[in-house]
């Protein structure tokens, strides 16, 4: 790949800042300017992504970011639900608890992906959303179910998610 003269000059300046390049009979002798590299690393972060597929750096980074979102979602969910320790005595119960957690993660993900134009989470956090919906109360008197009247905020939440509000 041929670089333009300006690009060569730019890269040459960057290379010479951190490496000492001397031409020899056999080619080039390259030594690292340890102090310059150490100074640069003290004041800047760095990111190394190794990939065994031939992609552009941007495509590899985008894939990494998508994977990172999923991992953070599972971590957050595991810690919010208390799945850091299962505290069960049988394999069957552990599998059941993990399955319920998986289904709950799917539901939570669906809730977080509400239509962005509703701007629901600009006003309400997910925790506040659950607390608001937890206040839905119904009482069964004989064979009749009576629902406590919905608040304005509860009605708005049902509207945002495209669900009809419950009727008593």
C-alpha cells in the first residue's frame, strides 16, 4: 500500500518519537525509546484487540462492543437478582433458577428497548418503573375482582409499552 508523501512524513514523525531507526548495511536497526514510551503510557490509556479473522479494525471493534454490551447486561442482571451465589442444594433447582433468570433477562432487555421516541427512561428509571407497576393492587370480593384505580404514571407506562391497561 503506497502512502502519500504527507502521510509518510506524519508516520515518520510518530515513529521517530518512540523508536530510534538507524540504517545499516543489512537493513535497519530499531531500538525503542523506553522513556518516551513510558511517558506516553503514563498519560494515556490504550486498548489492544486481537482478532483471528480478517476484518477492518472498526468492524472488529464494533463486534467487541456488541459482545461487551451482552456481558455487561448479564453481569448487571446477575448482581441485581442475586445470582452471584445460587444457594440451592440440587442441580435441578440450580437449572430452574438459571432458566428463570434467563427469561427475566430477556424481559428486562425488552423493557429497556422500548421505543426511543417515547423517551420513557428520560423521566423514569427501570427500578422506578417496577416500583410504579408493583403498586397495582386488586382485591377479590366473592367472585368479583376489583382493581385499585390506576395512577396517571401507571396509565402512561401501559401506553408506552402498547398494552391496554388492566380492567377490574
